[in-house]
C-alpha cells in the first residue's frame, strides 16, 4: 500500500530512478516543483538560505485579532499584500459573551482600514475560501492555521504562528534553509468506496512516528495523479500537515485548469511538473489500488488501522488505544464499544477543510439514499465548506437525500474539527472526517470529569456506518 524509500531518487522520463547517468544531486535539487516555487519567491539571492515573500496571507477569527494588533503596534499602515480574514472558528461558540462577534466587528473594520478581504461568518471555512478564491499554480500562501495546504492546486501553503504573518505585513521575510523535498509517487486508482481520508490516514500512519517527512516538502507526482478528481487530491493534500511536513505541491493538469476555470480564474493555471533530472531526498510510493478503508484511533491521525483489521481484532486494538486515553484518574472506555463482536459508534461527522468537499458529501448521500441513520442514539451531521458548495449540494439534490436519511446539515463552520460543534457525550466515540482527533479535540473537558474520543474515517465509511445505524462499517 505505502512504501518508504530512504535514499535519494532522480526524476527520469516521468518516473523515479535511483541512479541517473550524468545526474547531479545539487543541481537536481533545484529542479523539483517545490524548489522552483520557493526560489521564485526568494529575495536573498541564495538558493540555500531562503528569504521568502508570500503572495497572500489568510487567517481566521481565532488568530487575526492578535496578528493585526501586533502589526499595528509595530507601525502597520496598510496591508502590503492580500490578507483574507475568515470567520469560521469562533463564530458559533457560545462562550465569552459578545467577544466572538466583537472579533468579527474588529476584523471587518481592520479589513476596511488596511485593505483586507473579509469573509463573514458561515460563508466559508478558511481553507475552502483559499482554494476557491486565492490558490493558483506557482503561488505561495502563508496562513495562521496548521492546515494551510493548497498543493493540489499548485500552491505551496505554509501554516505558521502569528508572528510570521506579522513579519509579512511589515514587509519582512520568512527565513529558512531550503528544505528537503520528498517525492510522493502515486500509482494505480482507488477502489470504489475508498476515499481521500483513507489514503491520508495511511500516509500519516506510515510517516509520522518515524519523522520520515518532518519539516520537508511533499511533492506529489506519478501516473496515479491523473485519475484523481480535484476534491480527492485536495482531501489527501490537506492532511499532509499531520505527517509533520512543512508544505506540499502537486503536479498540475487539465483537471486543475478546469477547477480554476469554473471559479472564474483560468488565468491562475499553469502546468507544473518535475523537470527531467530533478532530485529528491527520499520517496514515498503509494499504490492507490491497494489502499483500504482506514480508521485512525484516538488520539492521533497516525494511529492507523484498516477498518477490516479493527473489526477482526477490535478488543485487542481498542485495549491498546485505551492506554493512550488516560487523563489522570479518567479513562476512556473504548472496549465497551464492542457489542456482540461489533464496534458501535455514537456519532458521525463529515466536516471542514478535509471532509466537507462536494464529492465526499455526494458519495455519502449515494450510500445513504433510500436508507436512514436509524432512530437510536447514533447521529450524523454534515458541515459543507462554503456557500457555493452548499448551493451545488442543494441544486443537485444531495442535501435533500441526506436530510431524508436523518442526517443534519450545519453551517460552513470548522467547529467539529476543534471541539466547538457536535461535542459527543462523556464516554462517547465519534467517527469524523475531519483533520484531527487529538485529546479533547472533540470538545470534552477532563478537568470537569469529561472524556470522549474521535476516530478519523472517510466520509464513505462514515456513511456506511450511518446506514448500519452506528455499527462500524467499511
């Protein structure tokens, strides 16, 4: 399914080779797509010590207030580059009195004063807005959110802390040594029922714990790319954050061109592909046709198992997971979720920058069409990523199909990904197509005696589980 190659490889005739006659590692390292994009944004004149200036910035309403206030205190008079302020993180949190909307008022006033772009609450989640309105081939975007990843559209996204965005607002640079680049070579085609989260969870499981790609750039290429729809590529790409890599970039093709053209931005397309003789410091090979439906157990996306493996060995696997699920005297009882040999899930969520893609939601609707989520405790909620996507879901009858099945539709909001929406019951186990399942990421508060868990799964398996009324199903 996934193989790791620790040695360097060259790109030759559209495929990786370990040795290349006349190949040079030093010059070859400058021929990757990633190096080309970074050097185009480098102001130092030194290909090793980079001083980068980004094309645009993006923040949400948890981070933009502090960034703008810091930049203002440091002499900011005008945003020197496009800066998007989205309102998708604290917009529905019922905590803090008026402070959530106060943040939004501040963001709108700052956008007007300094020349920024303001996205009102419930219109779009941060990364979907960037995909639809900002990303373009060969660009670089800096965001104050971990999952700033737009590589599938040919944009290198970097997620950073607020101070780095302040530096860009003050016309300073993002400084780093040119990172190593790892080739992610895709072959084959996914089987029906296998979604992007399955590929992503498998990738995280193979690379996170061994630091194989930590602080490196992942460069996706190979014959398997062409067969993947854009939403599929995007769904894998956004999860590269969970491998601990720095950024990502994909080869681009006519599907990327179509994606941008549909959104009125045909001019933002250009072909990106590795140059002949490009050198990579390591390689990950993914045989897409061998990927199975996956589950990432609490409390990290790298705790990866195939769903079939989990079904067959539920007691042993969940017992091991329980060892991670201790908070002082509190313990998450996962083994109790095994009932008559079947794993029972309390809740399903399809949401955000990873799960809320049109294709994911449409596939879930197709699986549930003519069926229901049951009238027991299990529930299913769906959060589309933007109003344009939601309009298509309405127009094509997808939303109606899901509502008829008993699923609930929620606003364009990132909440379930960080514990601000659909918090499960104490002791509950939620299956989510979101980016993270860290401790308390689902919203429980161990300090108050609460503990719950999230198991990451693809929307397709979540829908199959919902169709079986909460019984874990691939």
